[in-house]
C-alpha cells in the first residue's frame, strides 16, 4: 500500500489527515489511548510537547544573511497579510461581538495571517524569480501561535500571561540561534521537520470532538475562498509595489497546515477561547485544504500574466531594434494610443541612452 503518496495527494496532507484521524478517534473512543505511560503521550495530552518541537525546528530555518531586497519584499508581504487578518478580526470583535456569520475572531485571524510555507516555496521555485523563494525567510515569523497571541493581547481580546507568550517564542528563538550558528544543524532539523507534523496533528485532533463542529465544514470552505481572494489581492499588490512580479504575493495567499494547531494553542493560553477553539480548528483546517487548491491556480494565473507582459515587452523592443529607427526617430506609421491620427511620438531606438 502506498499510504504516504495517498496522504501527500491531500493538500496539507501530513497535517490534515492525522488531524482528522485524531478527531475521529476522540469522537468514537475518547479514552482509547488514555491508559497512561507512553501510549497516553500519543493522545491529546502530548500535544504541547510536539508543538514545542515543531516551533524549535521552525526557528532553525530563520537565517540572518538573506539579501536586503528579499528581506524587504518578504517583510512587506508578511506585514500586509497579517495587517488584513488583524484588521478584519478586530472589526468582527468590535462591531459583531466576536462572531460574524459563524466566524469567530480567532478563526479569522488565524486563517488570514499564516502562509503555507511548503506550498509557497514549491510554487515560487517553479514559477518565480530567483529571489522569490527567499522572501519566505521573514514570512516564517508568522508561523505558529505567537503572532496571533501578540495581537489578541495587544487589542485587549485575550488575557495571556507574558510568561506564556515567552514560552511560545522561546523554542523559536533557541532554534534560530542554533540554526544561524551552524548550517549543518539548520539543514538537519529542516529535513526532519515533516516527521513531527503528523504527531502534532494527531494529538491535536484528539482534543476535538466532531459532534460539536459538524456545522463548521461549509463555513470552512467559504473561509478558504475568502482567504485566497483577500490575502491574494493585497499580497500581490504589496509584492509589485516592492519591486517583485506579484508571483510571490500570489503564492502567499494560502493558509498554512500548521495553522489548524493555533486555535487550541490560544485556548491553552487563555481558557476563555476554549468554547470556540474546536469550531475554529475545523474551519481553519477546511480553509487549509481549499486554499491549497486555489492558491496554485492564482499563482499560475499570475505567472501567465507576468510572462505575457514580459513577452510583449520583449517583442516590442525587438520590433523597434529591427525597424532600423534612428535614435530619436519615428516608427513609420505608428500612432501612439491616446494621440490623434497623424501625430507621432519619438521612440527610443538602438543606441539611445537609457
């Protein structure tokens, strides 16, 4: 049986499939693994350990030697994506009492502000420019629950002790220090990060009962469409404004698979979110799958658009070069768009100063 290939055919499969297996197990037989010892460590009780391991490996991939251009674009894309998520969540909290059409502040903020790094790197490496993949280095800061915690506390929407927030960022910081001190360690932990994800997802799933989240499926699909449409638009515009082609912006329009773990992490830090964490988790998990389908389509559309523009620019310059136009001369018969017939405009020919 080729189970691994089958799981990977599901968008975000290493996170999503174990997550739903854990949910099914917790719903059908909640005490099956709660027998103590090492077996119980694979139940919901083991989730904090696996989350800590994951955050450490994420930290090891944060390097300080990325080129300034990549850093500028990466931080720009990250900023607008988080800003949109936070703004929409705050509007819901302020004017809708924290729930709008079944979408909680928590679900909206998490789904809108965390990019699927693996998908981003895969799409930009195939369709992007050489610098596009490198823009993910600063974007990786948004991975995990820390950014969500930071804005929830800053907006007065959560009461999370500062030491709890430090405990979230400490594994990331430790990993970042080691990853920058030793490239071999960075490569080692980076290669083995996928091993942790299924265990983290499975134990997370065992904290969720499907009976309480049956209605979250359709809303999760709509949330995924909303994420791609909104964050895709603002990230593309930000990427272009900062000198990119827009391809990296389109590739950043997804929701990360690990984002499904954030609502539970927030609820662990602030128990007042415990009642909505399960629904938010399923909504975010559905958004992961939907955005994993739509983000490649959006990126492909942007890639074709950029290539058409570049091809047109290349053909235009080639046509001018082959026309024999002297510097400062006219292209015979050319009538620029927007000018009356008979009016010509100087064009740049070969050899003109640029």
